[in-house]
């Protein structure tokens, strides 16, 4: 099949949205596209498109996202919006598009690509595009009714903006939490949660004597579940208890029965939640990474225990 591959330009957005709807049976709005890709604080996406004559039959996209480890900034890319027209599946179009994107990324000295594959795409990424599957993601969850009686004297305050104190908290804590992590700066947090055009997040801060100690971000899912989409909090059972107490009240107020999050089991918060009765349930979501060059960090990069991953790292939540 004689198709051509070209770089993205804005004129192709309507065709991309149409292909997205045909592929996934749901809409992608221009507001979401502009927020996620045009207003991304880390830079513009790299997008390759496959055309058969004037018909768009494939799209592959990565966008820059900052990852830090041991106070070093790594040039990284997040993979999403992988799609081939169902009428042209199985013909290697996506493999071709993706490899063209990776060549460009390597020429720009990006270190790696990461993302979250589903059961339909995991074989493409691992068998044809040389991604490594690091983890099958698990929801760490509990029935809200089992934790509603947890009490705390600390008040978690709802906020509508992340200010400089959140960037300062990240800088203060990053040596203690030495993970591969997207820095929880005010720029990232406001873009990811406050400016999202389609999802309402509930953001809370925890302070003691007006000194910020941590934050967490909640999302209501299907009218019965509360996702802890993101959190960054100092290592203290007193703070953990304040967070869970506040979330329990939130669940009660919104008639939510389930509480769930993604959390690396290496974090102190994991043990605290496990003692409360949280349990892990695997999901058909696969955390994948593809190194783009030979850097000394690759052994660390390919070990999931070294990652600080929350639901907020995914484009789905």
C-alpha cells in the first residue's frame, strides 16, 4: 500500500478528531487537544501522520514531559493518541509512524519514551516497538465505609490554584523522595489539574502553622468512586491520617463508596494505607518505557520501583 508520512500541521486537526472517533468510538474535543498539546508547558508534540491519498489512516504522537531523577532533568516523551484507521489495521502503519517519531526524538537527544498501554496495544509496543513492560498497574483500593471513622485535628483546605509554596515543597522533599518523577511544580500542577478543560478535580493542601506539608488531588468517577489522582506529602503518619480523614469526609458528602489510587509500594504512604485495609487489584493497564539512547540511568529507568507514578501521570484519569 502506497501511503505517505508527513508531519502534523494544524489544518489536519479535523481529520485527526474524525479518526479518533472512528477508532475509539468517542470524541476528542479541540479544547482537550489545545490544552494537552498546544498549552503543554514542556513543549510542542511530535506527530507523524499517514495519508492514503487525501485520507488520514494513521496517527502517532508523543509530547514532552519533564522527568527528574537525582536532581538531573531527563529529556522524556509521553506516548499517547496511537491510532490506525480500523479499515487499515494490521499493515504495519503504526510501527512505521512510531519509528519515524523515535528517529526525530533521538536526533533531538531525548532520553526515553514512556506511557500506558492497554490490552489492545501492549503487543504492538513490546513486540514491535521495543518498549519494556515495567508494571501491570494496580488500583490500591478500599470500601470507604471501612475508613470513615478516622479522625484528625488537621484541616485539609480546598484550593483553586497552586502557588510557589508547592514548587518549594517539591524542592524540599525531592532528595528524600528520590524517584523518577515529574516535578510537582506550580506550573505542572496548575496545567494538569486546574486548567484541564473537561475534568473537575478537587485539590487540597495540608498545612501546619501555615507551612505547606503536602497536597492531594481527587476525582469523582462514575458517581461511586473517588480516585486519589495525585498526592505529594511529607512522610508523617499524622499527615497521612489527615489526608485520609479529609477524603473520607469528601466521600461521605458525595455518596462515594470506593476509594482508589495508584501508589508505588516503596512509599511510606503505601504501608499506612495497607494497614488501613487497602488492597491491590491489577488492571489491564501496562506501564511501558523505551530508552532512546544509551545513558547510565537505563538500569534505573527500567525498574518500576524507581518511579513515582500516580494516576495523574496517565492521560486517562
